[in-house]
């Protein structure tokens, strides 16, 4: 069990929310791989001072790394203060918490062990701060899933790490852009394993997670959910595959009997090609690329990766490290900015849900 441990694993920050005291939420931002575009999109997103009206950011990483990229980008609109104590966060300013002391070579566009080490240190410290209640939410810049691997980090990605660290029974990778929300039943696994891992119970759990998140995190009172088929043409009534008839359809019928607005299975190509997706609050795909390819085609620049089902709020830009453009001042920051805004919106919706339940 590779969990971030701390002596103060107290109540989760959405319960202990600073916003209840009429203060802006404090959102942690992990810097990700220092040789990717993470530092650049963080700098660009936080250079607009108007963003401070919605939250106070705490960057987990290195002031030296940020200074390096600020000079490389020739920007004077990004300013920050360095803090050594998370109890002394300066509201209305960009705070930077240094997560390592040793010298690191910054090599934009290069995959290095140091880049993985730095990404893990930032993630570890940010997660510990989240557990201790110093943060209300966390936004993670992109990591390289290969060079971050170590004895401490043995996960396929952020989603699996947060799911285990916060002891969630299950979670759902949910891609979000405005009213388009796409979740996946199976995540970071080989394609030839997908059909083996599809079970009625797994699909049932993911639909429940999606419905709960749509209500609690996005304010949908009675959400409508579309379920995609696994096979071409959603199996063509068993001609092109049995999974729809034997696994997916029976689960959908169960939800319908309960009065839930769950529909499908829909063939993925026609579903997105005819914009049928616009009629639903949430969409559940069977595997990673089935959901993420159409989502990123429709919303790549502003898409957000949200982990549903966790007791804490975690979002991320929906892009990767993009080494090919790192250090060239070409990275687009819209997805990072949206990830920050979605974190704020989810916090507000969760607070409203708690207030309604009292």
C-alpha cells in the first residue's frame, strides 16, 4: 500500500472548508514534470490576477523552477511569494511551497529521472497538505507515468493514486467541459483486457458513481446518463459481440426499473457524430480511448480531468507533458485554468449539497 502517510490524517478538507468562514478556498497546484509544460501552463493561468477573486493558489514544486520558466517566457506579469509554513498562506497571492532542496537540472523537453522525482515530491507534499486540511482542493499538472515510477509511486496515474491514498472504494475518471462529461468504466489498462474486466457489477458501480457525482458535484437533481456499447454498432444485437446483450443491457434495465434516467447502449461513432451527447448530463464509455478520443476532439483546449467518487476534490488539465513544445512558450493554458475553475465549482456544489442535507 503506497499511501501518503501523515500523523494528521484528520477530516477531509471539504468538510473543514475555509469557504464556510467566508474566505476564498485554498487550492493546491502540483507542478508535475518540471521538463514538461506543467510549469508554463501554471504560470500562464496564474498570470491573470483576476483569478485571485475565486481562490488562493499554493503551488507545490520549486520557486527556482518557476523562476527559470518565467525568465524563459519573458513574462513579468507572474509574481509569487515563497512560504515555508502552510499555516501562513497569503490570501490573494500566489504562494509557492518548495518541495525539495537539492539542485536539479531543468531540461525542457527531456525525459529525466529528476523530472520524475520532482513530480513525485510535489504530488506527495500537496497530497499531505490536502490530508491535513490546509487545502480545499488540489489540481495536478501533468506527470510522465514512466519516470515518476519508484518504490513510493507504483500507480498507472493520478486517478489510481488518489483513489488508494484517500481509501475510496472506487473512483471514476470523468472528463469535463461545460455540459459535456465523459466517464470510463475501465481506465489505464491494455485494450485486450477491456472485455475481460467488464462485469455487471463494475458497470453498475461506475453508473452509480457518475450519477452521484452529477448530483453532488455538478448540481444535477435528476441526471440523465448515456451508456455506450463496447462493440461496433453496440454489438448489432449480438452479431458483433455478446457484451451488450449479456452484460451492459441488463444493467441499464436495472436502473430503468429504479426510475433512473439511464439509456443505451449507444454506438459510440453515431452517438458523437450526430451530437446526441448534448442531450445527456453524463456519458459512460466502456474504455479509455472510446471516451477520451471524442472528448478531446471536441474539447481538447479546455477539457478537465476530474476524479469522481473521492472524498476530496481533485482536477487536472486533460493533456499530458507535451515535451515537444516544452520551454517554447507555445503551451496553451486554457485547460489548466478550467481545471482550477472546475475545482472551485465542485467545492461550491458540495457545500450547497451539505447545506441542503442539514
